[in-house]
């Protein structure tokens, strides 16, 4: 920076607040913080302009590092003005912060609080809306075991000194079990018990059956003979990685079988698990298709011209509401529920 250029104003409270919001966005906003951020942007036109300048500075740094993380593939000319002395003013503190923190900034959108009577609850008040738009719950147990609960799933946990036992009350869950040979790990679902020491597997409880899919290691699966049936012994199976079984809960069902599962089918069956979707200058129809592949609610583009929109951003795959809110706030779209679909169209 030459002597003729202005020195950074580290005492500007608006600039400091904008920098703090950028760092918060880096690690992800809570629902409360998302509301606070929206209110801060709306409180003063200078807030949005200052934040946009600093965000652009970070985007330039990421672009130089080979990363594209801007929200808009086509910058907003009112917010992202051409580079001037003000650009150097904000770029210098951004460079200093990057040197100290060495962080790459990704905008991971999370849903705002649903308690405001917005389109989610007001336009579609059924329980399907809340369940289909909810984030996948991720839970860590005291021993380090990780559970991912698909939408609507519920478990109860009972640990003792000798064993670890989890009951899947309803729905579907994936378990990544912490190794502890002294305390075996059990998952119970509909009279079926899955035993593991240190492994990863998926269990889905349906009204008529229980499905077990092993993704890592080995598990034992046992179903006690139903009361009053002719069977005197329990059905016992052993499954290893990339194997699956479906156990019927009918009293007279035949013995379950173990079958291999190709990697592509495993990926399809576990597509509900959250992951980061990173889009770079991606057409909107492709983004919508990726969300639709991983979520029960279906997104539909209601205007033909929306197929020309391109977007660069990073989302959690289960964050449908965050994506819809971005389309509403930054692209002027209006979401409308239609059965089990959300139609995105330009606001008229």
C-alpha cells in the first residue's frame, strides 16, 4: 500500500461489525444469529454496502487461492462496485486477517428461525412441512459413538457398566460405534437386535420390517422368535461391510437373507445423510436436482427463465429451508407450497 493510499480505519464500528459477521458466516450461523444478521443488514444501508465490500475482498483472496465461494455468480452492481481506493482500504485488513487466521471463507447457509409465521408454517401448516425441512439430527453419545437420525426418527439410550444399548423407536438412523470390546453395543428395533463392537451400520424400522445395512466392519443380527410361533430359536445372521438384510416382522415370515449391496446403491440408500454441497457457477436446475435427490420435499422451478440462473455457494444437503430463503432474499423468488413440493418463481 503506497503512502498516498488511505490507511485502514480500525476504529470504524460498522467495518468491525461487518468483519465479525464474515467470520461468523465462516463457521455457520445459528437460527438466532441468522435473524440478527438480517436485522443488522436492514438497519442501515451502509451496513450492507460495507459487508459486501469486505465479502468481495475475501472472495478475491479465495479466487487467488483457487477457491470460488461467492454467493452470486453475477455480482450485484449496486453492492459490489468496481475496485477503487475503498477496495484497498478493506483489502488490507482482510489480508492481515488472512495471514493471522489462514482461513478460507465458505458461505454455508442455515435456516432462520421458523417461529416468525413465515411461508413454512403459514402457507403449509401440516407436520410434513416441519419434518421435511428439518435438519438431520446428529448426536454424539458419551462414549463417542455418533448417531445420525433421519427426519422423524427417535431413539432412547441406556448405558451401563457392561453394555451400551440404544432402542430405535421409529424411523431410520445411522450408527458409527466407538470401539469398546468390554462393552458391546446393541441397537434394538421392532424385536430385532443388532450387535457391534466398533463398526458403522444403518437401521431402518418400517411397520412391517427392519432393514440393516452395514457400511463398515461386522455386526450380528438377531430376531427373537415371536411368541406363539413354531420357531424355537432366534434367527441369527452375520453381516459385513456392503451387506444388507431385511427382516420381516410377520409371525410366519421366512428366514431373512443376507445380500451384497453395490457402492452406488449404498450411496443412494444413504443419500439422506447430510453433507456439504459445493456449487461453483452451477445452473440452478442442477442445484435443485441435487437437493431433490437427498430430501423428501421436492423443489420445482416455476419460471422458465430461472434455468439460466447460476450460483456459487456451499450448503448442507439437508438445508432445504436455507436454500429456499436464499432464493427468496437474494434472487427475488417467491416460494409456494403445492402438495409435497415447493415451487420457486419470481415474485409478481
